């Protein structure tokens, strides 16, 4: 770990100049400059003083936290094609089942469908990117086509089908995750 780099990052986050940090920690600006460039090392007591001036402590400073992935590429997706139902599911956020919601990209071939989903707690939202679909919720059906969206509470048995002539692609988000 580069201590100097991390101290500089904290200093900049606090909008402090090297001189301001030096004054607060009763050190010289030159020492802070050398420290940030890893040209010198502070004593433990000096490091504690600097970190206190930066609003943190030794434990937080040295705890490595894994950075959370924010952007996902196609290579991150998990894909599954179901020959029986004629659909392809792409989990576009890996391991989303641990999150509050789970988005998938669903492609239905002509005549394709999803498995009927039993009633459960939660809500579902979708946006039709291409084609048209029929939503089956309980004993009711609803149609949605390209550019339209849907939303429902998942308290009844539900599934989606596409027409025999034309397939569909949609972004489908469920909370809590259940795909």
C-alpha cells in the first residue's frame, strides 16, 4: 500500500492544501509533500495525528475495501438459452440476486414464453425493446409492444409470451430477485 498516495487522496477529498494539513498536524509543508510522494515515512504517532486531521483513524485507513463494480460489460453477463420455452435470459448484473432488484434482458423467439411464476412478494417492471408480448397475470392478459412498459405486483401467477409470428426483447426487473 502506498501510504502517501492515500494520504493525498484523503487530503484532496477534504479540500485541504498541503500547507493547511501541515498546520493542523503541526508539521512542515515539506514533510507532507515528501510523505505524499512516498519519499519519507511517518512515525505511528505522526500518522495518527495526520489521520485525525483528515477525519479518519488507523483502522479505517488500513482497511482495504473492495471497490464496488458499477458498470457491467457484455462479457460480465450470464446467459442461458431454453430450447423448450424458446427464450434467452441474460442476467445483465452478475450476482444481482443479492441485491434488492434483479434486471434481466429477456429475448423471446416467436412463440416463446417464460416459465409461469408462482405468486410471490414483490413487484415486476418491464420495458419492451422490440416486438410485442402478452402478459399473463392471474386469469387476465395484457399486451405490450415496442416502446411500452409494464408494472405489476407479483401476487398472482404470471408469465410472458410472444406471438407465434414475432418474438420480443425486453428489459425485465424483479424485486426481490427471483429469476
